[in-house]
């Protein structure tokens, strides 16, 4: 990846897909065994509502049926793959048509989780930080 200056963040848009009771959120297991939120880098000139459906289709073969107009969480941290790169994850509550995903190198398994479910799971920085601030009451 081309070096990004220290004063810049790589912005990724992430889907916050909640279970029916809205007390857990969806993570994707990548081919290397680590768990991440679905989504990816925001393409230049696109809105999150335009670009997140593309990311979900590429990673999981799933169609978004709705994406919130406003973000529900904003998380910053270090890129796991590129430690010199700072990341900003902007999360949008998202609904999917179904959960019958198509595996890819970015998603070989999916699972709904909360703090009690992640013991032994290797998580990217974004999901770790989300687990510390996730509040189901904000999504009722």
C-alpha cells in the first residue's frame, strides 16, 4: 500500500448488521482466521450508501436492503495489515436481504457476536474497539 502521511486516515465504511434482538452484530472471518466487520475502503467520489452495497456484494455475495443515512459508530485505530497506516472505520446500520453468503477470501464464515462470544477469536482492531462501546439500547 502506498504510504499515507501521519496526518491522514484510510477511511473504511463498515456495515453494522444486527441480529433480530439487536444485541449482537455480524463479523466475517477472513481466510487468515481473523474476524472483521463487513465493508471496506470508501471509493473516491461515492457516498457510503452507494459504496457499501458494492463491498458487501464483493466480500459476501449479499445484497443490502437498507443502509442508514447517518453513521452509528466512528472508530479510529491502526491497520492490522499495515501498522504504519491509521484507519477510520465509519459504521452504518445495515440490513441484508438474507444471510446465505458466498465465501470469499475476505469472508469464509460469519457469526453474530457480543462481548461474551469472542473469547478465543482473533479480531481486527475495529471489532475490538466496537465491542468496548457497542450499546444495544442505541438500536432498539
